[in-house]
């Protein structure tokens, strides 16, 4: 199927506001219910989010990107994206050192054609999951993602603390459109029970600047339970004795651990090719900032990717 360019917007009364990962699903469900399909090049501009936080269990920085396009009627179906780029961010949550790593992008998504929309997705940023919702009220769903844990070899400050094993995270999410913005809450829990649960609460919005360029912004806070905080920010007496950096014992309690701000831009070269730029700042707060493991409270992130959608 030949897709219309992103510049071809829906009428004002039907225009779908741009959203981040799961909010993009809301746009898809809305479009399917109205008997049209969003161009993958517009849809996939929402999949690119800074992925460095995923490596240590943070919420991803949402990208609130391109507008939806009005296309010929299509009742659901498959869409795909592939691409890649690079990302820059802290070596671990709280590190003062940064690193540059590859950023693979791959996504497959299927939408039903029913009135109550259903979406199956599998991607490098959103994981594997199902979403349900309608055009006016909300989208909710379940998802599983991967956490890379943390290795003490990643940074001299971690030597002697031991490793945090990789794990599978499972959770639920709720996305509610509020006019030009979107409210989102999601939870992610370590299915092995080792590193606990964290919850993200935030807002985001996006706007088209030109026919090819769109910009977005987001802000959210992350709350973590005692098990999560203990795994990533506490230092036991035994760990303190083994610490090569001389870290003191510290007991991190449950509470809000960070506030994150993100900006993103998407430029569509063609209906299928687009460039994604995403940047953000993660600000550790509470016990996460006070922990001796953290050597920098404010941590910038940046990523760029080129994506082909079909």
C-alpha cells in the first residue's frame, strides 16, 4: 500500500494529537475506528524514545512526535519499522560518566478493525504487549519489557557492590487524552521479584511545525518501592566493606526517585523514511540523589535514529 505523506493532516475536528509510545496506540485505535489508517512514517515517529534508561529500569523518555495523516480506509492490519542510530547517556542510573551505544529500532504492530480497538505490539522500546481503548476516553493495556540490570564492571564506583541480574519486567499502563496533551501512568515490576516495582506518572504534548517537521515535549516523575530502591541505591554493610570506592552504608527507602524532562523532533524525508532526535534530562531526587552510589543527580541523555516504516 502506498502511504500518503505526513503533511496530509486530518481535518481539525478529526486530527489525532501526537503521542508517545503507548499514546501512539491511542491514535492508531482512533484512526481505525474512524475507518482510516495512519501512515507508518507518522506512526513510527512516536516509537523513538531515549532507550538508555531501559538498561537500568527507568521509565523511557517519551517522544511526542508527528501528527497523524488521513489515509484511504483500512480496517486494521500490520505495520512495521526498522532502523537504527546511537544513544548517549549515563553508564548507570546516578553515574557521572557517559557512554555512547548503538540504538537498534524494530517494531511490529497489528490493529483490529473493531469499534473497541485492540492493538498488539512488539518493539525494541515498548516491549511485547496488548492495548485496548476507544477514540475519546482512554487506552489501557499490559506489556512486558527487558531490563539489563547493572554490572559492577560498568563503573569504578560500582566495584564491590555486586551485579544486578537482567530481568523481565511486566506491567500495566493507562493513557488518557486531555485535549492537546496526554496523561499517562504505567507500572513495571520485576517478574522475578528481585528488583521490585516502579511507577511513572507524566504528561506530554506534540505539535507539527512544518509539513515535514514536528516537535514534542514531556515530563514525568518516577516512584519506586523499597525493593527497587534497595537494589539500585542502597549500600549494605557488607557491600560497603567490599567497595573499592569507599562507599558508606546507606538504606534507600521507597519514594519518588526521579523527575524526567524530554524533548524530541521528527523530520520526514519521505512518507516512509524519517529521522528522530530525542534528548532529555533525568533529575534524581530523594534517596536516589542522596545515595553514595549516585555521583551526579542531573543526567542528560540524547539519541538519534533513522527509521524506515512500511
